[in-house]
C-alpha cells in the first residue's frame, strides 16, 4: 500500500519570507499523481497544486511551486512571499494512475507571523 | 452550482445512537468518497463509490455503511455510534478520468460529529 509521510507537524514563517513543506511517499508504481491541499480554519479543502509523475518539470502555481524528486520519492511545496492568508494545514496526497482514491499525509500546520 | 454539500454541519450523538450523513454533488461526478479527519491523522478514506449503485471499502470502513442510490447522493451511516467515531467527516467527488491528473477531488465543507 502507498504511504505518504509529512515529517513536519508544524512550520513557522514570517510574512514575505519563503517556506518549504516536506513530503515523501512510498510506492512501487511508476505512474502516479501528487497533490498539495490547503485546509484553512474554515475546514474547506482547497487544491493548491498537482504534479504528474511522468513530467520532469516541477509544477508552479503563482507563489506555490513544488520540488519533485521522483527517484527520492520526495514532493516538497515551496511557498514564496508568504502571506497571512497562507496560514493553514497543508496536506500532501498521492493517487495512483488508474485509481481514483487519494492517500493523504498527516498534514503540516503552517503558521505565518507578521 | 453548489458543488459538494454535506448535511448536517454539526451533530452530537449519544453512544449507541444511529445517524446518516448526506452528501450531494451537482457536478455529475461518477465517483464519490467519504473521509474522516482526526487530529494528527490526516484524512482517511472510509468508503467510496465509482458509480450509482456501487460502493467499496476504504482504509477505515468498520462501523460505517454507505449507499449510492442516486448518482448525485452518497450517504454515510453509523448504525451504533461509538466515541471513537467522533471526528470531522468529509465527502468528496470526482470525475472518472483516473489516468488524468486533472481528475481532482472536490470536497464538501465537512461535518463535525461528536459521540458522547
């Protein structure tokens, strides 16, 4: 079974600074998809960014980018120019190609200070 | 277009009581899911459905039952609630393009359930 590990229960960053959240995963599949979801205090799950394993280019969405290292099975999220609104729980998730279900990590709480 | 909605938003039960959580989606999605979220545990899949009339077990199915009688609705039932089922429950839905990264899951707002 696939597992997703987020080793940082909590991270802190100051406004305008950059922070990186770590995620590693374990799989025997060669084709899969990886996601980062944001959960603010409202509890709503919001998709931040996605990455296809067959693409070598790292995904980018505005201030959010990933560092995807397929051989190392690592999928970290970098948030640039952090804003107060970025404060939330962030979940890394895995989905195998041909499957619909997601496997989530335990989450990293991001705190943003002025 | 409401997306994914969940009813109720909050509920308090006594041990042994039963209840049903309703999830509805208006995006014509084939797949629907129920997750539970506990502190320090992330989201764990309870049951899911790949189409009307179908259901399948996820990672933590014990103590729950589900039904998908209509494509747009996915019901999660607790027949005899236990304190261990105190959690936040999320419903999600997606298309069936499993070989396409754009097939992401859309989540409802969650239901906070407390079992005393």
